[in-house]
């Protein structure tokens, strides 16, 4: 049980560690760089938007895994009590 808690805490810490990533295609990056060089600020949020959209599948998968684990744990405990 202690190992599972440590694994869960480690997974959560790794999930929330963020680094600045360049998650853009070549064309998007070129447009943003040109936009920023001319003084506009419209392209500054593009990378954050891409990362924002990328995060949701991981969040959904994590929530599903946690709910699955809790349901399985509940089912196993009810089988042991009978």
C-alpha cells in the first residue's frame, strides 16, 4: 500500500511539473516569430493555447484511471467481505 501511495504522489508531481515547450509546427512558429518581430502580441498565446489543448486528453485519462482504480478497489473489498 505504501508503494502505491508513493507511486501516486510521484505521478502527480511529474504531471504538474511544467517546462516551456515549443509545441508548434514549422508554419505556426514562423508566423508567430514574424508577428512578434513586427511588434504585435497576438502570437504570444499560441504556444500556451496548444499546450492547453494538449493537456486535456492527459487529464481525462488520469481521471479515468483514478476512477477505475477506486472502483476496482471497492469491488475487491466487497468481494473480500462476503
